[in-house]
C-alpha cells in the first residue's frame, strides 16, 4: 500500500498510456470484430489512472485535482497524436471515453472511502 502512496504506480501507468498512444496509426492493431473496443480501453485506462493518482493522496480535495490532471493528460495526448503522430488524429470521442473513465474512478473511490 505504501508503494501506491508514492505516486509511482500512477506515473508508470501514465507512461504506459503515453507509450501506447504514440504508436503510429498504421502500426496500431485494428479493432478485432468488437465495435468501439478502443473506447472501452480509453475508459479503463483513465479509470485506473485516476484511482492510482488518487491513491497517492487520498483526501476529498485531491479528487478534483487528480481528475483535472487526468483530463488534461488525456487532452494533451490527443493533441500530440493529432499534431505529431502519423495517421493518428484528435478524437473528441476519445476525450469523452477518458472523461467517463475518470468519473467512474471518482465514483469508485467515493464508494470505497465513503465520501
């Protein structure tokens, strides 16, 4: 539990998300017969990012701070994809999926910590 409180799990998870996000579009696998699978992946990645980020602080005020950082991180990655990564584009639907994941993360920690 102390390891989570160091913030390292959230940082490592953010690096994992970034690594997958900068793969050029032509090298990225297509959806495997599951429509909108990528949106479920976005939701899951950002739910986990929020929970890990929150785990480093664990107080009610940090919910807003961590959710804001997660949202801005997702937005930054979308901008990087659009402007710097070949065959990758900004996706408002990806931002929406990220945001839903963050909201689910907030609901999860509020349920766990009884805020």
